[in-house]
């Protein structure tokens, strides 16, 4: 409160952003206090991090930190129901010396450039979306108004555009009282093989880890393509799981130094460390994906420590493959493949007054669920 008063007293609003952190907890226990929420100083609210996912009360990514569970009053939807206008972000907050740890939250923005002033402008304008894990581009618009905007014409057509780096399960449009859902089609081996013949790009990915619980393994990996070109390298590295940084056992947490280097248009080398999954529901795997353009005859060569695999990429249209570096319970790997029709989608919608019957406040946002259970949530558009 003192900081807020000083900022307003000295007319510093344009130079500061204050956003609620891990909002899902109850008020008074480090949860959000909606009574002190104030625009324009707080244009954004954090709805996902290592603490959990607070878009709504019930979630498949619950709060499991030592500070306690989440509650409805700490959710994004509850805040919108109070009439607050804000955008959404996700921050890692992982406490394992691994910023951007995969699976613990990352923010996307629509900015005119990557210059500081344009990034700042986009944050203040709430042109953002929150991701729990896999990177995606998520554009939500009514007419020419992007997420975070105020739209005064319900007659304008709307659309949701998703360009993900992992296969999409479904896309949703949410309003205070309604949900509209678009499921992705089922992909058979035949459909995958047919699309592969004419596809201009694809994503090849590798996931590493498993093995004996808590046992460390070092990985030195190279991915080499023949008949394909790398368009983008997509790292999926994570830090060791930390429930609470106040736990004295945190000093025993191994520091994860993962890195990658693209040595040519068809060759990437990376190294990382893994440790056997600590529970059957907590993944400790590491990974990396490549967005590629390819010929139908393209091949992939994978070198993992002393293990070497050579395979035609079209063989992955049948599904992922896996193996161990030794006997069962030794470190293992999985290699897979995705096509654009699995990770790209555009849907159109039309809002009208019936969408907001008996609603005191009118807003809508997009929600994307991926096949692997991760989410993307757009900032709302506010309708008046």
C-alpha cells in the first residue's frame, strides 16, 4: 500500500507494473486481495506458475505448495466476475535456479517489436496470453480488437488463432455463462501418412529421462537431419522440482545446467541432466523439439551418449517410438512427430446479446488445451 501511494504521489504510474502473484491462495495467506486491485497500475494478473493454475477454482493443475490449496475467490474468473479488467500472464517462480522451467508457466505477448518500449506498451495494453507449458501463439480477436481490448460492437465477427508447438486437443471460447468448444479431429496413421506427403513443415521432438527414482543421468545428444532444414529450435528443459524454497532439503536440489547449440541448418547439439521421476504423477523429463521443413525422404539421426538411432521421418507418422539406454529401469527416451493440422487451428465465432443474458459484466476469452494436458489462456476482451 505504501509503494502504491508513493507511485501515485510522484506520478510514476507509467514506469511501474504491479501484478498479483500466485493469486489462487486465500486472501491473507498470500492470495490475491481484489479489494486493493487498481488500474492502471495493475493491468495483469498471474494465473499460472509453479504454484499451480488459477484460471478457475477446479483445475487439473492444482496448488500443491506447502502454503496450502487454492480457492474460488483466488481465481481469474472470480476477479472478472467482480468487474475487474485485467490481462493474464504466467511466471515460472520455480526456485530451482532454472528460469523458464518447462511446465511451470510462460507468458506470450503481441507487441510491435521486441524493443523495450513496445514490450512495455503491449503489457500495459493486456495483449497477452498465459501458457502452463508448451509454447504457442494465441490470438483472440473480435473485429480488429485483440485480447485485452474493450470492444463496443458485438456485431463484429470473432476468431481464435492457435499456432502451438504440441498437438491441440480442443479450443474454447468462454463467457461468464457459456462455453463453446471446437475439438480437433482424430488422426489415424493413414491420415498422418497422407498429410506428411504434402506438408510444408512439421515438428520433431525428443523427450529424455525416466530410469531409477532420483538417480541422475547426464545426456549428450545430437540431432542431425538429412533432407530437412531446421526452422526453429524449441527447448523443453526444466529445473528440479521444488515444493517450497523454505524446505531445508532444498539445499540438496541438483542445479540443472541445460544448453543447446544449433551448429548448422540441419544439426543441433544439446546436453542436459535428468533424474528418475520422483512420483508417478510428476514428470522430471527433459526435451527439445525442432520445427522443420522436409522432403518426404528426410531422415533423422539421433546420437544419445553412446546410443545411435537412424530412422526415416515418415516412420514417425505411425506414432512415437521409445527405448532405454540399457536394461529396464535405465534412463530412457521417446521420439515423436507432429504435423500442422495437429498443432495449428483457426476458428470463427459470433457473439451476441444472448451470450451475456443475466450477466452484470460482459467479457470473453479463449482457452486452449493441448493433448499433453498443458493450457493456453488469452487475456479477455471486454464488451460494452
